[in-house]
C-alpha cells in the first residue's frame, strides 16, 4: 500500500476509535499498536512499552504533575473563592465589574494552576452563582467563566505550552514569557466585552422595569466601604506571593521548570495549610486524589500520543504530509491559515494535548521552512486551541460549566461562549499584524533568540 493509502487508513482508524467512545489515550495507543503489527517488523511490538517510557522520560514533563498539584491545592480549598471575592470588592463600581472581576480571577488562578478545567471549576463554582444572583444572564455568566478558564493553557505555567516546548524542542522559559503579552491582551478583550455586555443587559432590564415595573437584581448596586475593600486585600496577597516566588525562581534563573513546579506545589500546600488550616490527611486527600487522577490521565495521553506520532514517523506519514504541504507552494500566510484551519477542525474533537503531540511532526517543518518564529507560532496555536475548549462539539470547558451550573441550558452556555471565540480570533489577527505582542517580552528578558 502507498504512503497515501496508509495515511488515509491511519486517519480513518483514529476517527473510528475516537468516536467509539474509547478513552483518548487508549484509542491512540490501540491504533498505533495495530498499525505497528501490520506494517512494522514484528520485533517492534516488543518495544512498545520501552518506546512509551522513553518518550515520557523527559525532565520537562516532570513539571506537569507538580503544576497540577499546585492548581489542585488552590482549587480544592477556599482560596479560589477568596481571590474572587477580593477582586469583586475593588471592581464593583466598574460597569459589569462582577464580570470583569471573574475575568481577572480566572487570569490569576490560571497563572497558578496551568490547567483550563481547574480554572473553570474553581472560579466558576463561586463566580457563576454570584453573577446569576445579581441578574446576569446564564449565557453571559457561563461564557465569562468558560472563556476565562481557557487562559489556563496560555498564561504560564501552561501544561499545554510545556508539551509544545517538548515537541518543538524550544526553550520553555521563552515560550512561557511569550504567552504573557497575548494573555494580557485576551484579559483586556474579555474585560471590555464584559463591560459592553453588562451595559446591554442593564439597559434591557431598565427598559423592562420602566414598562412593567418588574425589578431585576442587575439594577441593584453593591456597596463596599473603603475599610471593607482594604480588608479584602490580604486575601489576594498570598496569591501574589506565590505567583511572584514562582516567576522569580523560573525567570531569574534560580531553578529549572521542573524545580519551579516543585517549588510552586510546596508553596501552595504551605499557603493553604497556614491560611486555611488545610493540613490534616482528610483535608489533603481530595487534593492529592485530584492530582493523581488528572496527572495519570494526562501522562497516559502524552505517552500514547507520542507512540502514535512515532508510528506516523516510522511509516513516513508525517514526513509525506509535510512534504505535500510544502509542495503546494502556498504563500507564507496562506500556509499559516491552512495549518490553523486544520488545528481548528481538530479542536472539534480533540483536546490540546493530543493536537500538539499528533500534529507537531507534520506542521513544524513547513513553518520553519517558511520562516515563521516557532515560539510565536506556539502562542498563536495555543490561542486557536483555546477556541476548541469553548466551542462544540467537544468544548471541554462547556462541559465543566455544565457540571458547575447544571441549571443553565447547554444552548445558553454555547451561545454565551461564541462571542469569546470571536474575540480570540481577533487576538490571533492582531498577533499576525503585530507579532511583538508575543515576542517583545522574551526578547527583552532573554535576548533575541538568534543570538542565543
């Protein structure tokens, strides 16, 4: 069979396995093993476990469970709710300030957790009920949290970026820094949308009140005294200390990414022990259980995805696909558009982890040949994958929101997230016209890559 025939059958077999309901890790592993048995020497089957182990035996990947531990420590305690409450006390006078507070809370939590579902769950469990209680529509409240949660894979320490750095063989520190500018851009866009949407809902509620006399909670105004606002600041201080300590250790050159992850995990456990009294075995059990479950799931997906990519490479599927893309001789930006279009389609069905590990061998060589900055592309690709987290049919964050707020209809959640998908598309366009949004900070801190 030709390489084209093998590639098509490989893709179709993957789709069949995915849609069968089989867990992603086992679906990828099963397809890889079957094609190894058919097209590769029989002795290769004896090395499956060795290949998976060697692919996962990366010191960079060690940081994943440690960052997950840090996120679980914050998310499974009252820390997330306290962070949200403190931000609300200071932003309540801004139109839509409650929504803006949720955006900032998601950003700060994402910068500590590195996980999109963890951010959605931790902030959403407090933020959505508060917004609903104050008259925000279900779709608006759900959309803010779902979109804010996506920042977990863009702002450092992002687990998705860790995997991209491994796949692209690029500096993780540089990639983390490159995500900060675009992350702040998205926070700004989300916050501005929250203000505009709030004004629209407020105006509609005011018209309804004047016409029918029907009052709405959205017309009420929260009031906090200056003493109450300052008394809320200590709730944010521990987060700032934790975030600052981790960033100084990583970007100051005092620790490797894996050591920084361990430091972050220990600081998070120390924080919840001292401030919230979470130190007994019974209190720590949910945190450790959540960490083990999520880490095991991710590492299984990583291991099987890397085996899947290894088989693709051995059968020259990825190389042939890359050569075919290059042979099309697409102009530089059309090539980028085609690749990002492929990533969007894959995002309909697959999580970011699988997309990166399955596509990196195919898409990175043509992009390098076209002269694209791979660090910049990694950030752009991450934002595009963020879209996949909040649009159907998979939309992982949509289902996290459904668990947090089951009373909001799925259709409302989906319609509430679509404006944020468009804002992410706008951010990608801005980064194409102004690449410095992503590259200025790593170049400032670490110097231009070309001289490193």
